[in-house]
C-alpha cells in the first residue's frame, strides 16, 4: 500500500520561535503524535515526540558520509544530536508499518547510501527563505515526503546498503561516493569504468576495489541496476515503444537492451509490460 500523508494523522504544532520571531535552525517540528522531525542540532531541553520511536537519521555533511541510518532502538544522543548536518525523523513503529516500512525494521543492514532523490528533498527541507508561518508547514510536508520516499526506495530495492568499515582513506572514500553520485545522476549516458574513474580523480583499480567494498557491487552492476529501474518504470507507466524505452534507459541498441532486460528480470520487456499491466 503506498504511503499517504493522511496515514500519519498530520497535525502541525505551533511554530518554534526565537527572540526574533523566526523559526530556528536547528529546529524540532512535531508533525503528529506519531512523528517528529529534528533538523540539525536539536533544540535544548527534553525532546517531545513519539514514545519508543524508530529513528531515520540522514547525514548530509561530509560527502564521504552521505547516508541514512535506520535505528530501531535509538539512543538518547539521537534525540539531542549536536550535528548541524544531520536530520532525524522519529516515527512510531505502528505508523512505519502502516505506511509500508515494515521491511526497514527487519533489514539486516542499518546504514544505506543516501541517493540523490532523498538528498534533493533534504536540501529543500533545510532552506530558510520562507516566512516563519509557512516554513513550519512546508518543512512538515517535506518531512512526510522524505519518509514516504525513503520507504518507497527501500521497497523497490533502490536504497543501497553500505557495507561498513573499509580500508579506504577518507580522501578515497569521498571519491568512491562521488562515483556513486555520478552514476545516480548520469546513468543514462555512456558511462565506462575508465570515464568514471577519470571524472572522480581515482585510478581504476582503487575505484573498482573501493566501490565493491562500500556498495557490495561493481560499477557496471550499479549502472545496469539504475537503468533497469528506469526501464521498468517506463514500461509500466508509459506507452512508449520498447525500443524507445531502451533508448531512454541508456541503451543505444534495442537488441542489447532486450537481452540485458531479459537476463535481469527473466522475461522480455514486452512480457514484463503486459504482465505488469494485467496485475
């Protein structure tokens, strides 16, 4: 079932004000009795929010640590984070399950790479240019969008786990993450290992080893997966001819697209579309 804002019983709290009357940044926004958003370092004092929540902690500071952490039993430091580059959503287990996020409670991995789709929402959520009265409501809506999109990406297998500790230096880790972001943003171009390594300033051998260590897949597998996601969406949501779907998904040749798609999904693009529509 798709996540819906109304499933949270959304009711915005009063704006948090400073002496100047503007919403503080950092801030705490109580979206409903089931969900609270902490933006940056949490305001001083006891946090108000759901009891015994699950925390989704988004780290957006250092490019080497762009991640989302799922904390089933968050510690007290999660509620009073002093990291200005962190955003945390606190949500009850019942609400998370109701919105389709039960898998996040069951996953064996707790740390995931932060994809561009979520980073864009976070950047919008953190901006401060709106009047105080509308900013609270805007941030509340964006917080719900962030939660729903996180659940959607996880359910569709597009939230990629981070393997954990590596032997990479901080400098090389940044370059590996830069390679992942380049793939996320330019997947429909003709990308090669040589081109990606050159663009990110890291040699091929180190990028190959580091990418597998961090993301548990190869550069080619990451590119192919991103293209398959796009192709499957276009097949189910548009009436574009199959050859056009292949082209829009980064394939220059219809035959190579059909072969790759069939190997990945076990059915041809045409059968995938007809089966999906029938379902």
